[in-house]
C-alpha cells in the first residue's frame, strides 16, 4: 500500500492532550476516571510506558485521544483514540497508512432467520475484544500517546505510552479482530474434531492414506502460496475419497498388522474395550511371540501390554524380559 511517509504527529498530539486535560480538570472525578482507565490498561498489559531516552529505530507516531461521555454510572466516559488525526492536510494519518479490508461477517439474512427459528435468542459480547489481540513489537511505536505522569495532578509532566494490543479506532482493527476470532474458532473446531474421532473410533479401524494423497502433508512440503492456493488435493481431498472401491490398502508384505491375528472367539465388544493404539505395524508377530502356544490371543495381548506398563514403572534392573512367565498369567 503506497502512501506518504507517516509523520510523528507529536506536536498536534501534545496540544490536543493538554486541551483534554484542561477540560477534564473542571471535573476532578472525570479526570480521575480517565486516568484510572489508562492505568487499568497498563495493569492488564494492553499498553506500556515508553522510555523517551531510549533510542529506537523505525517509525514513531503519536495518537491524540479524547473522552466520549456515556449515560452510565459505572463507565461515564470512554477513551477514543483518533487514528485519523493528521499533522497537516498534506500529511497522512495512521489510518491512511493502514489497509481498510472489511471483516468477513456472517450473512445477515441467515442470522435473522436463525433468530426466528426458536422462541429465545441469546447475544454475547467479548469484553475489550480488540485489546485481547496482541500487536507486534515492531508496530507498537506508531501507536504512542501521551498522558499525565500523575493523574491526580493536572500540572504534572506528560508521560509516553504505547499500545501492546490492537486499538479501537484503527481502520484495520475490525478485520484483524475478526480474522483472529475465525482462526481460534477453526483451531478449536479441529481440536474437537480430532478428539471426537479418537473417542468414537479405534486406530485398528482406520484406513491407510499414502502421503502423496494426504492433504495434511501438504503443509510440510514447502509449497508456495500460489501452489497451495491452486491445490485440488487441499480443496477436495484425494480423488478416490468418495469411492470406497478405490481406497488404497497398506502393503501387507512390508507391514503385518496385529489385528489380522484376532481370535474369532473374542467378541467385537471386547475388542472395542481395548486400547488399540498399540496395534502399530511391528513386522512379523511370530518374531516376538509364539501365538500357537496360547489359547486366547486377546488375553496374551493384555498380559504383554501389562508387562510393558509395569516395566515402564520399574528401574532397569527390575524389568522383566524374555518369555512370559506363569505367574504373569495367574495375575489375570
């Protein structure tokens, strides 16, 4: 986005801040409330003080602010930061230098229909939503502002602050907030989806997907943005996904899956009650245990897993190895 160089805006910001202080001084309670709001923002990590003596590179820009009076006993005033303030008509404001991409909002018609679907509807609001979105440290110096070093003394020196979070008043803030919420909702949804899959299914029921056909592996292949955007695999998945007759199978010559040896006498319910996550490809099972010496495969598997768990809890000297012992079967 091309624009003229952003000025510091210090002179106009200082003048306007002094005017705000003079006006609020006529009502000490409002002046104190104004100072309390800024103090709370600093306490909660939304803003931070700036050491003027510290030399910093990069752009520095100051933003004036003023109160908006509200008909409320708890919050009689709200601070508004004027990101559209220009040092002069020929200079750009901070908002002139920011992209004003509109946020992706829900379809209004759909919302209205949903509100009419049931007898009751609920609305919620995120407290100080913008201030919960962090601002990169390299961008913070263009969000500087001034306020009293001693809020109880209108004649005290002005102190410099800067935002550590996205501020209300910047033209790009609504889009940033919306994008952040969408990202967290998507991550939350994906986490719940994976949790649901692991709770409702067992790994031994999962199908095999070669890495070349797995959309999840695209993120590890170093694709460019253009390649990722044009990927049919990412958008629609592998072409065999909707046709079960074309589903790929794991090469049994290289991997022997333990479930191929399940005793037919065991019920499916007993199998489902086991944690099958240990049924990974282990090569030939006969290299580990002689199945023919045992009457129940599932009992053998349980004892083997129990030995493994107990060995994990023991020191190296006390761990058991070799063939299963009789007392291990009696403990079942």
